[in-house]
C-alpha cells in the first residue's frame, strides 16, 4: 500500500492512541505518536475489554494475540463503598459470534481506595 503524506499527530500512546495509529497505518498514513512518559508504567488498574472493544481489537487484527494471554471474565463483583454490600454478576454465557461477546481483563487487581 502506498504511504500517504499527511500531518497526523496523536497525543498519547495509550490504547486509543495506539489503536488509532495502527488503523491509520493500515490506510497508508504514518502518524506521529507523542507520549510524555519515558516508558511503560503500571498504575495498579486493570484494563477490561467489553464486547464492542474486543470486536474493535479483532478488526485491527490484534485480538488473537490477547486472547491467548488473557482469559475471559466469568463473573464480576460490584461493591457499594458506602454500605459494603457486594453483588455478583455471572458472565458465563456466550453469543453466537464467539469470543467477541465476552469481557476480557488484563490483570486482577486489589486496590485500597482509602475509604
């Protein structure tokens, strides 16, 4: 594919910035990606990919690389910080379109919210 000369600058090399850069590259546009951090950093938060995000990763051609590393989420726990009540939600079902219907997470995190 022929490279198109365009002035495209993407601010931030997070998920959205890198996905945009990849999509533009596939269109023949070479963007400049700017990131203020010197390197990768772990902030203690998990990254969850909802079904629509998983389908977008599939369209970019990268979901297969993540599917082999991260298992689908089978259940979620939501805690009311005021009352301490916890609710469990099962996500065990799958729709006919396969793995794109599931939520995937990058890591399990326990974090003190200081409350």
